[in-house]
């Protein structure tokens, strides 16, 4: 066997190896539905969707590491890390993860870090992109389309149509994204390992993600100041007269960056909630904000 | 019209099903039931008049049209607003627009339930950690579903059921006590909490220049007042150009 | 006023000269004569009253002020609109604003002539191919000019002359028959055809990221509502920065 | 003769070689006028200005390849390819082409591909830029300036002034662009061959061109939907109530991209015309668009 | 009210202190005293009624709110406008709004003093060059301060003092003589001079693409009409992205 | 002593060398105040703040080169070059300069060109940024805040408050910037010499600077045309009807670029003043502008 063949075999072990473990399409779909229904069953401020990931991948992990207790422990630890994304668009990440786990379990040189890098590199951007398209665009459109009927008491064209369209569209997107992620992972794994595909996807997502999340936050975080300053006989409104003239949205931006800074400084999310509540109580009580 | 205990209980269940995270209807399903448009109709069904419930739901939906729950942040509890707003409105036979004035403060109070369960659930993650050490996948599967869902069920059904059962009177008393500064404070907090959601998502972005791109999106949105989809298209263009240039090999000819 | 046959013929010639591609006056020349502002005056001259023709031409020019023919796409035939509009308007002694209502549907019908000749000319290219095989430059020179121009002359002069000669009556009948849905369809087609022109030019762009840059220009225009020259200035700036970064050798120091 | 001299001679053969064929300025100008008048004489949906290019370059090609039948055949085939640009601004391309043909015929290492690359690389962008500045900007300004006079019956300040200004400006631009292209080609040919100039010009044009063409198309393609949906008692206008809220100009953009996609899939332009007409007939008849 | 000679002299000194470059109060200090808001109060103090002076100063400040002196360009002499405007206004007992009509033309004439001293100071730089040749640091220190400041003192105090002393009459005569075209010309020149300041700063920028970035900032400001701070934020974002891409080492993987 | 040690010693001589000349913090602060008060004492059209720089650095230069007449001459020539920046934000440049002079006098391999490159590379951008934030933003805000009080005759909340806030804020910025520049220079000098820090700072500043100065100039240079053209009975306003439709701000932009072009062509600033005045006189007298 030549060197080159050996390398290729190493890169994609499952393809040339008759003994390789193979995940069936049925298993991939099963994991998809587990994720779709249970992603948030134990949602929490510490690691968010972490146990949701383990729960969804559970049949896959059992198949791959069921009779290798050490590998299983390692895999569980790997996926008990902080994870949060928009589950439908972000399902692509877990689709890819399944493909990588499959190859890894068959001996491909995929490290913990590669899988973690993939997950943490894409979860944020896809949260931003997904929320924008789903919660920020799709749902408002569906609502404004059906609410007119509902306000006339039309149940079918109101709540029922909303529910059907919403679930139909978003589950389709989720399914497509998940399966696409899996096959991208399978086909692209050689490329991924050689490093030409992943950087492109990641750089793209890590640029687009924050932009849309920035746009989203502009309507999502709401703070303004009702303060007024008496100047002789005229009145200066702090919000429209000062803050808005400096930079629009200074307060929401400031609060968001504060929360971000605190998280970066390793404050627990629960602490940040408390701090935000405190700011709200004090600022609100004195009508500063 | 009086609300029977079993009706109150069912209303509590609707509220529970509209809690983000309920596995019974999937995440997208909770996002469906969470909307007053939908849960109003369900409450109406329980109370025997789904058409009226739909009309109440549609009205209560209005102040929450632009509601977004990103990064696990829930600025207002629209599920509680919709279920209780409709139930109490129908019971006390007021107009839908009166129900709105009730629903908005209810939605602010409701966020406490969300924050509470997000905090309690941390315990179950730690238990799952121990199971992971032992490689006990089955136990994690169990821990992920049952303890948090039972907790959530109790947290949701009990208060909603009580409020629906004892009716508009006590609820109005509570809301009346809040009017003025307390309500202002609650509104302010509801406006601030989403900052955590954004920050959670931002913090999860490990790329170079995250903050700058975030700032870019924020400034674009704030100054251009474009619809968010238009900004998303611009974001695609910018990301494309950035990626091309960032991953470009140094030119031989420059 | 009646239009004599020789006048009708000359009007047909003016129309032919305003067909994009006529070599007699150069491409820029056809873009001059094509405008109702200019061909209206010429038709007026032929009919003995250039001042009146100019006034009609100026009026008919109005709905075509923003006319662009890019990538070989002709959304409306302004040359036919101007020549026939002026001729029939002057002949039937109506006001210029009535002539406009006639000119616009005429311009839509006229586009068929353009599409026809663009299709017929393909034949001559294939003949030129054969000549190229033999290295027969002279023959290509001949093929490039005579067959297409004779075709074009016939396609243009005949219908314009007939319409001018038989006058407003038959033309109005035709247009009348079109009013309602057919006219709407023609208008829609006139709005769609330029997509081919744009696509032809786009498709001829072989660079990286063509579609993204196209989208950028489109979105900028649509949302900013800036004049096109301002967008061109921004395009220069963007292209400069992009080129600098794209052709930059990898820095030694980064 | 040293190696270095040899290379230099090879790079720019016409400069050091007394026997080299030289294109005179007169010939370059002659070709310019042939192009200016005849570019569109045989305009067609298959190859657009192809025979126009051959016709314009005809005297040049005769001079260079007149007594080398094989080279002539090759040259003719080279220029019978699809070509389309805005002829006045885009004249620069043909000016450069003449310079390259001149050097090539004298033995410079210029391949078919170099010349084709130049032509196809610049024709699209210069079409976009040229149309924007000429048809999109210059003509509307001249029209709105002279139309006021014309509507008062002033022939001189109306149609005559328009014609004079239009031809004067655009022919000057055309002439300048053509000659500039030629001398850029001559001076820059060494640079071009070494590859430092052409990529800059191309990258620039291929970025700027699509942007301006995008802007142009926003006003050039016109489709909107007159559809209305009855919602209870209120009416939802599809154009202003849905499409415009998603992305402005969605329909024109979509139609343009459809035409582009069809051309890319090797549909003939005549087929695309037919498809557009069909869309117009069906969409228009049912008042969908 | 008459202005005594010593008062006129002190007013001249205030004007001198408001000249950009006076070392006594630092550059920021001259930018303070230069504003009519401040020098009006000081002139009022000298004339015995600081409150009235403040009111005049505030009024005269209005047309100069957006005054910027960048790159050594002074579009209007606000210090002369404020000191003389207040002094003459208070002396002739007119209302503050009348004082404004006086102050604006004064500010235009005053720019000549600035241009003059910027030109004269060149001499002292050349003298400093000679000292530098000899390594005579002490002499440069002296040359930097005394000759230019004595010049400036004379250039500033003399005209301001005379105008304040001889009062509104002669000043009005001068201004009256200027009304119409001369004043228009002065206004135009005041609008043009800042171009030099911008050009000086631009010219001092040695980086790649300076003109393009300048054009970008200009176009953004002109078309978006955003506040300048917002544009500065966008500039930070653009500069960040540009720097990242410009200094990026060629990727290994692209 | 190994090679590596030698290099390190060479890079940062003052740190390892007990005999090195040390600039004390007091001296740095002294130079700051000399600069703050005297930067513009001899401001002129030829070299602007050049003698101001020498005057400010005077104590430093005396300390470092006091007993090396040749080095002193060289240093003086170095700093008698054209220099212009916004003195408060731009103070950072001189803080860095002090650090570099300190190392240079102790033998670090810092050339004239490095120091000049630093100064000329940053002075323009920091002028633009500084003017924007200070004159373009801070002062207008302070003025509009205090002018209301002043117009009611309130001296304390009017002129006094303005003066206090203005001096307090801007001196603080100046001090911070200067000291920061110095310590960046000290700490970063190794990095600077290895070339990783300076290019980043410079590229950033040279991109941001021109952008903000462009924005500033849009309000700073004021030219428009009052010309009107009679068109039949209607009137065409040249400014709103032609210029504004082409590109907003065409005239101010044109004038600024003219001044820039003249300076680049080595015209003296005084000549440019004259030319601008001439344009103003002619254009103004005929009401062209
Ligand atoms: O923001 C990403 C994601 O965060 C949480 O999981 C929830 O708020 C989801 O609704 C959201 O999509
Ligand atoms: O778009 C480039 C070019 O295409 C065709 O040749 C014609 O429509 C010209 O008018 C146009 O300039
Ligand atoms: O523009 C930089 C700088 O230039 C000159 O020194 C003066 O006009 C200052 O006020 C300005 O800050």
C-alpha cells in the first residue's frame, strides 16, 4: 500500500473500511427529532442547551461508543460544554457534528478541539442569523398576516393557519439544515480536515452573525431616559436633546456591552440578571431610565 | 361567567405548553402556543367560546407583535399575558382593549417565572455532569427531561390556575398596587433583560472582530431604519467580501 | 392635414435612423435621433412645421426621460413613439398631450421590431463564421454592414411609412383594440425585457463576486434612493478599497 | 547579446526591432471611427458586437496579418467571439487590443488567452460603468436641460443643442478612451505581461462594474404586483404590504437573476426573451404583475 | 455710554488672548476666550456690566455655534466679533440682535489679521532654522515665543482698541461701505478658506488611499446627514476591518 | 555574552544599562505643559507647529543631547520639520517621540526616518480625529448646553461653566493622551522596532483619519452657487437643479481638492490662500458662487 493510499484511508476511514461503524439515515433523522422536541427541555443559565445536545445525540453516541466506555466518557464531556444556538438553523452544526463523530469513532484524526471549534465557532453566528430570520422576520410576517382574520373571530384563517404555517416552515428549515449539515460533514470532511472549507464557512458566519445580531438588538433591547433638565425657562430633554444627538441607541448599546463585558469577565449569567434587575430598579425608581 | 377549577387547571396547562422549552410541542410549538393569538383561542375553547377567545387573543397579541426571545432572554411573558388576559377578560366580560391593559403588566410579572426556572435547572446540569463522569448516558437522558419539566409544570400551572380561578378581582388588586413607579420599574426591567440574551449570543461568538461587526449591525439598524431582512442581505454581502479578502492568499503580482 | 407618400417615406427613414445600430449616424447618433425631442423636430420639418414638431417631440419625450437601453435591451421603442406620435398628432391636429397617449402604446408595440432584427441578424454572424474559417476579412466587412442594414431598413421603413400614410384612424383602431388587458400585458413585457439586457452584461462579467457586487449596487440604489452618480462615486471608493486589499501581498508584520 | 537583453527584446519586440510592423496613429484613429459608426451594424442576440469588433479592427488586422493567412484566420476566430460593451467607454478595451495585436504580430509572447482575457474581463464592467455615466446620467441631464426650451418651440436651444452637446461630449469621451487604451496598451504592455497592471485594472473594474449595473437595474427593470388580498374587511396589498416589507425591489431583482441564471445555464438569449414574454403574458393577463 | 481708553485697551487684550496661539491661556484657553459666549462676558466686566456682556455674548455666539478652526484655517474671527460686537453694542445701547448684524461682518474682516500673522511668523521659523544649524536650543526657545507674540499683540490690540474707542460710528461706516457685493465676497471667502485647513491636514496624511477615504467620509456626511459622531463610529468600524484585512498574512488555506 | 542577549540589549538599551539616560516622569509632564501652552505660539503657514515641537521637547533634548552638540544639531533639524496635528489628541505622538528619543540617545537603532515616519504618519489622522471629537463635537455640545443660561444673564452657568468644563475635559484628554503615548512608546518600543505594533496603529489611523476629516469638511467648507438660468419662462437653479442632482457638495469638494492638489504640487500655503481669495473675489463679485 502506497503512502498516498494510506493517507487517504486515514482521512476518510469509514469509506474504505468495511468494518467501519455506519450511522444510518434513520438514526440521523431520529437525532433530528430528539433535538427539535427536546433542545430546551433543561434550558438553564449555566450551560444552556448542553444537556439538550447530549440528549439529541444520545442514539448516535450509543451506536458509536456503546462498547467503549472511555470513549463514551470523553464524548459526554465533550458535549456537556456550554452550547447555545438557534435550534432550527443551527441544527446544521449538530448535523456536521454527527458526521465528525462518525469519522472520529472510526479513527479519523479528528480531535476534541476540532469538534469543539466547530460547535463554538458556529453556534453564535447561527443563533444570530437564525433568530433574525425566524423570530425577527418570519413570525412577525405570519402574525400580521393572520391577526387580521383572527380579530374578526376567524379561527381557521387566524390561529390555526398561523400554527400550521409556522410549524410547517420552521420544521422544514430545521430538517433541511440538519440533513444538509450532516451531508456537508460527510462529503466535506476531507476538505474540512485539509482546512479549506471550514475556514470559509466560519469566517463568513463569524462576520455575518454579529452584524445581524447587532441589528436585532437595536429593536430588542429597550432603554431610554425620561430625564429633563430645566435650563432657565426652556427644558432640555436628555434623550432627544443630548443622547440621540451623540449616537442613536447609546443606552441600549451601553447596557448590552455592559452585559457582554460582565460575561467576558466570567460573571455568571444569574449574576448578570441580578445586576440588570438592580439597574432597572434604581434607574426606574428615580426615572433616570 | 365563572371559571371552574378544571378549566383553570387546563388554562394553566396551556400556559405550561407555551413555556419555551416544553418538549411536548417542540421549541417551535412553544413559540406557537406562546403567542396570545394562539393561546387566546385555546383558552376560549376551554371556556366554551373559541371565537371570542380568538378575538381576545388577537387583541392581546398586538403589543407583542415584535416580541423576540433570543439567547434565552424573555423580555415579557406573552404566554401568561395571553392565557390570563383572555381568561380574565372573558370572565369579567370586558372589551378586548381592556384586556390588553391587564395583559401587559401580567406579562412583566411573568418573566420572573422564566428567570426562576432558568436558575433552578442549573442543578440538573450539575447532576448530569456527575453522570457524564461515569459515562452514564441513560441517566443524562432522564435528567434532561423529567426533573426540569416537573419543576416547570409546577411553576407554571399553579400560579396561572390560581389566578384564573380566583379571577380578575385579586389580579386587578395586584396590578393596581403596582401601578405608577413599580410598573415603570417592571417595564424598564423588561426592556433591559434582552441585553443578557444578546450578550449570551455575542459571547458565544469566538471570531475576530465580533464586537466591531456587532456595532456595525447595530449602527446600521439604528440609523438606516431598514427592515431587518434588508440588513441581513447587506450582512451577507459584507460577509462575502470580508471572507474573500480575509482568506485570500497574498497576491503574487501586487 | 394629410401626409403625402413621400413624407410618410421620409418619416420612415427618420425612424430607421433612430434604430440603435444604424451606422449612418453612429451609435451616439442613433441615440440622438431615437429621442422624441429630436425626431419630433425632424418629422415636423418633413411636414413643413418644425416648430410644431419640436413642441410635439418635447411632449412625447416626457414619459421616456429615464429610458435606458443597456445590454441590447430596448424596454420601449422611443423612436417609433416619437416619429409616429408627432406625425399622427400633427396630422389629426390634436394637442401634444393627446399625442402622448398615442405614443406610449406605440412604443410598446415597436419593441417587437427590435427583437425581430436582433434575432434575424444571428444568420449573418453564422455566415461571417464561415468567412472567418477561410480568413476572408473582406467578406466579413461586407456581411457586417449590408445584409443587416437592408433588413433593418425594410423592417423599419415599411411599417412606419404605412402607419404615417394611412394615419391616425387605423392606428387608433389598433391601439383601441389593445386597451385594457393587452396594453397592460405589453407594459409588463416592456418592464421585463430590460432584465435580459442587465443579465447579458452581468453574464459578461467574469470576475469573482460579480453577483454580490451586483446585489450591493441594487440594494444601495433601492434603499438609499441616491442619484446614480452618487452611487457610482461610492462604487469607485469600494472598488478602490477592494482592489487594494485583494491584491495586497501578505504583510510581513501582521 | 546577454540574456537580459534577449528577454527585453522578447517582451517588447516592436521597440528594438527595425523590421517590426508599426501601426500608425492614423490607422488607430481610422479603427476608432469604424467602431464608433459601425459597432452595432449587425447587432444580434448570439454574439452581439462580435462582427462589429472585426469590422473595426479590419484595417489593423490586414496590416498585421495581411500576408500570413494562418495568423489571419486565427485572429478572425479570436475576435468573432461574443463581445458586448458600452462602445464609448469600452473603446479603451479595443485600443488596448490593437496594441496587443501589434506586439503579438511582432512576436511578443501574447497568447489568444491573454487577449481574450482582457476583452472578456473588461467588457462587462465597462458596459456597466459606461451605461451608468452615459445613458443613466449624461443623457437625462442634457434632456432635462433642453426640453424646457423645446416645449416652447425653440429648435436651436432644444433638439439642436441636445444633439450637438450629446455628440460632442460622447464622441470626445469615446476618442479619448480609445486612444488612452492604445497608449496604455503600448506603454503598459511590459507591465501587463509581467502582470502588475492588468490585475489592478481588472479587479477594480470587476468590482465597480457590477455595483453600478446593480444600481442601474434598480430603475431599469420594472415589475411590481397589483395583487390585493381581502382580509376580512381590510385589504392587504401584496406589493406594499408584503414584498416591500421583505426587501424592496424583490420582483425586479428576482426577474433579473432568473434571466442571469438562464443565460448561465446556456439558454439562448432568444429563448430568454421568449420566457420573459411568456411571464409577462401570463402574469399580466392575470394581473399578478 | 462711552468707552474709556483704558477700557478699549483691555478689550484689545481680551481680543489678543482669544487669538489661537496665545500661550498665556493655552490653546484650549484661546478656544475658550475666542467664543463670544466667554469674551462677551469679559468685555461686559471691563465695561462694568458683566451680566449685560454675557447676554450680548450669548446672542453673538449664535451664528458661530458650528465654528471650527482646523488645519490652521479660521473661517471667521469670532474673537473680534464677540469683543467688538459686545463693546459697540453695549456702548450704543442697542439690542443684542442688532449687535449680531454688526458682529458677523466684523468676523469676516478679522480673518485678515489671522492670515497676516500666519504669514509674518514664517520669518521667525527661518531664524530658528539658523539657530538649529548651530544647535542653539535656547535661541529657538526664545524665537518661538517673543517675536511672534509681540507681533500678534500689536496686530490684535491696536485695531481692536481703536475700533472700541472710536466706537460704533466709524465701524458702521466701514460696514455700511461693505454692504452688498463686498460683504457677499467676504462671506464667500470665509466659506472658502477652510478648504486650506482641510487640505493642510489631508496633505499631512501619508497613508495609502487617503483621498479615497476622505471622499468616503465626505460622501457619507453629505448623503446620510448623520451627526459627525455617528460617522466617527462608522469610521472606527471601517478602519478596524480595513486594518485587519490589510495587515493579514496571506492565508495558508485559501 | 550570546548573540541573542546582545540583540536584546541593543533593542532596549535603557533597560539593561545602568548608565543609560533616564527621562523622569516630571520631565515628561513638564514637556506636556510646555506643549499645551506653547504649541501655537509661533504658528505659521510654512511649518505650522514645528518650532512648537522643539520648544515643548526642549527640556528633553537638553537632557539627552545636552553634551553632544552634533546629536543636538541633528535632533533640532529632525524636529524643525513641518508638523501639524490636533494638539490634545495628537499629544500621543510627541509622548511616543520622547520615548523614542530616550532610547535613541541610549543607542537603540532608531533612525531619523523612524521618528519622522511616526510623526508624519500619525499627525494628519490625529488632527482629523481630534478636531472631529473636540471642535466638532465637544465644543458645540458644551456651548448649546451653557448658552441657554447665558442668554438669561447667568454668568456662572453660562461662560464660567463652559470655560471650566471645556478646559477640564480637554486638558485631561491631552494629559492622558500624552502620558499614554509615552508609556506606549516605552513598553511598545521593542514591538515597534520589530514592526508589529506601529503598522497596526498607523494603518488604522490612516484609514480613520481621512474619513472623519472628510465628514468634517462637509460642514466646514461652504460654497454654493446662486446662479440661475432662464429657461423659456421657467428658471433653472444651478445649485439645486444641476449640482445637487449630480453629487451633493460638489463645489466644496472641488475647492478642497483644488487646495489639496495645489499643496501637493508644492504651492506655498500663502499662495493657496491668495488663490482662494481670488476665487472668492471673482466668483463672489459675479455671483457665480
Ligand atoms: O438566540 C438563540 C436561541 O437562544 C435560546 O435558545 C432561545 O431563546 C431560542 O429561541 C433562540 O433562538
Ligand atoms: O450595455 C452595453 C451596451 O449594450 C448594447 O450594446 C447597447 O444597448 C448599448 O447601448 C449599451 O451601451
Ligand atoms: O487641524 C489640526 C489643528 O490645526 C491647527 O493647529 C489648529 O487649527 C488647531 O485648532 C487644529 O486642531
